[in-house]
């Protein structure tokens, strides 16, 4: 993961932390490529919380183009708004 900031705007390049948009909604479900499924779920949840709290634009490496978006926190968990 790489964090970038310029003039108050923030971006997070998520690398392999997320592989599919459904993981935003269900970060607690292990994915077949997770080497340590429990740790991967915690890492995904922490990344999503950080992006939501900072209003950062996230760039997941494996989402369909255009991949960039903002994570929002709601009563049911997280959601993703592509930008």
C-alpha cells in the first residue's frame, strides 16, 4: 500500500489488498489468494476504514477501469463510489 498526499488531497494505492469490489462490502470473507486469511480480512477492514476516515481516493490494482473511487462508511458497513 502506498499513501500519497498533495495540498490536502489524499490517495491510497491499495496493491493486492483488495481483489474484487465485493470485498468492500464483505472485507471479512477470505479470498482464495490470501496467504493468511484472518490477517488479510483485518488488513482489508483497516484499509477501508482509513480511506473512509481520510476521504482518500483509493486505487485498487485489480478493480475494473476506472478503478479509482472513494470508500464510504454506512450503517451496513462500507460502500465504494467509483470516480
